[in-house]
């Protein structure tokens, strides 16, 4: 049965943009919901794409895809190139947006030389990487060496796809990763990471007389990528809400009803909300306390999150049977404050590079517990392990259950890299300047894949993307074109022919 999303011709928002084939495939990808954990349809689309073109294709049990385009006759003696991208995106919708990102296509728009999705994240990370791969696999006007394309699932939630993928069918050992967000900056190493999940027990009890319900919400934060933007000092809505309510619980009788915030552990949360009970007699004093805290936070975030707002809504029509006890509420909020958040250490070797960090990306309620989900990153594996161990010890002292998972290694810098040398040489010839070679704090799948491909030589590149993992994400049209031309030049070897 053909894939229902596979369409060869349609009138789309990106018609007329160049390179035409790249934007064509990017728009096709954008019509298919592909948030992390919801990649079945995009995986089937990729398989159908390969089958229609009679290309070798393997789809594994979790949805990872490997596609091979055999070399043109002129390139039969040349070593293969591996191209790699991931198929999932961080699906974030702006407040009030009616798009259901689990079912609906993205609403693509073009403005001021950039592509964006109205009301949602764009998924340029890493939809444009996929689009480059598909355009190269489909290009009938290009003679190319053997291309081995790896498209993984659920990179954004812990690199689950890369962890389990079988690459034994590949012949190449030089790989271009297409998951970079700044043109002219070549990534040559990255941090490793882990996910830490904390479940803090809560004790339920009947609602007492004389209580009133209050909703407290953190709104208006900018958010961002927890790797590339963790050092910018942007507010974390989950941590701020926990800190404010923890302080409140030290002075007043606070009973937690619910707490929720964030969409992904690797996205700095923009909004967070809690429902609490307080004593009716404390209402004015609690409101005064929260207004004072709002003023303090607004002052501290004036340079990064000037639209910060602490929403406070009382509910007079309260009909509740139970809430969580004062003691367990206070313990849960204190646990949030005790655990670190944000930048933990800066590199002593690379100026301006975050070495170790963590991000409280998700707050949610389980049946009788408060669930915290963190993305932990470090370029030093030992420091990553020590931070996870510290978090586990601290949380367990509060009676919490802690799980550390989705651990992935960092990608170490390779001193001898023929691929990097070639890519630098071609870039200098094309643009008359040397590219920036950079280590990043964000995680890439290169470290995991290096454990599966002997002697892997790898560089990560990509076009200019702004505000990834947010509804303000933008992708430069001209930059997409330049990176395409550069990529074609690398693969065809024009400089050596």
C-alpha cells in the first residue's frame, strides 16, 4: 500500500524556493506529524520513498531507516559517504495555538527570507537534514559516490534510535551529520547526556474547611534548546514555579492539587502551572507574597525574559474531594529546590563552552507523586555520572524514586580527520574564509554511532536555524541553498576533478 503522505506534486507554501528539491521534501516532511515518540508515519514515508526509487532500504523494529544509493560508474572506486539525520522534532505549540501536533500538518509560512511554522516549532531540527538526504538520494542530475543514509528515531528524547540501530550493512566510515544549526560552524565534538526521572511521593487527604483554591502559573518565558541555549540565563518555568511555591510553603499552609509544565526534557520550559489550596484567612497575605516574588523574578530576568508573568487566579466555586497533604507538598517543593538546574560547570579548556548542565524540562503528576524529568549533559563522562549520582542521592533523601536512563556518550574530537580537512579546504575555496571548528554542549548522535562504525570520521554541518525547539523557530532560505551547494561540492569532489 503506498504511503498516504507520499505526494509527487502539490501546491505548497514553499513552491518557488531554491533549491527546489530540498524545499519540496522539507514541505512533504512537514505535512507528516513527527514529534518525538510519534514517528511511525514519517518512518513509513521514508521507506515508501526508497521503495518507489528501488533503493536498498532497511526499516527496523523501532522505525530507524537506512537507505543506500549505489555509486555512479565514475565513483565506483571512491569510498562511500554516510549522511545522517534524525526524523523526530521537538513538537512545541505557542499558547492558544489550535494545531494538534500529533495529528495535524505544520502550517508553513515564508517571511523576510525565512521559513517558519505558524503557531508551532518548525522542525528544521532535523527536518532540513532529512530533506537534504532525500534530495540527494532522488537527484537524477547528479553523479555521486555511494551514499549510505542513516535516519534515526527519537533523537530529541534520548537518542533511542541511534542506540539500537544495526549498521552492519554499511561500508563507509566517513560521515556528515546534518544536525547543526549554524552555517559555517563545523561541529567536531559534543557533550554526552542522560535522562534523570524523579518521582516524589505525595500523600492525599480530604480537603479541610476554610481552604480556597488558587492557580499559579509562570508565563511569557522565551524557552529554548537546553544544550545550545542553557548558558543564556533564560528562565526555566518549572524551576521558577517550584522555587516560588517552595518559599510560599515555608510560610503558609499550602496543599498541592496538581503541577504541570514543559513539553520535552531537552527544551527549556516556557510555561508551568500549579493548582494549590491555601487557607482563606491567608488569601491577602499569600497574594502579597506572590506579587513580591513576581517583582523579584521579573527584575532578575529583565535582560532575557522581559515578558515574564506570574499568573494568580482564585477559584470561588471550589468542589474538591481531596488534595495532597501540607507536609508532602512542602517536601516535594523542597526537593525541586534542592536539585540543581541550569549550568553546573564551564569548560576550563574552551572559553565560553558549558561543560556540565541539566534542565528540568518536564513537571507532571502521576497517581500519587510529582514527576520531574531532567536532561543532563556533560562533555566529561565522569562529571555526567557524578551529577546523576548526586541527584539520585539528594532526591532519595526526600523519599523519591530516581531512574537514570537514556545515557549516551560524548563525541570526542578526532585529531586526525581527512574528512574534516577536505571539508575545510572546500569551504575555503567556495567562500574565501575558514569555517569555525567548534565543540558544542548539545548532544549529537555521532558519539553513539562512532561505537557502531569502526574508525568513524565525522563532521556535523547545517544551515542557519533560530530559536529551535520553540514556536519562534526560523530557517534561513539562502543558508539552506548555500549548504546544499556546499554539500553537493563535497560529495561530487569537484575540487579534485
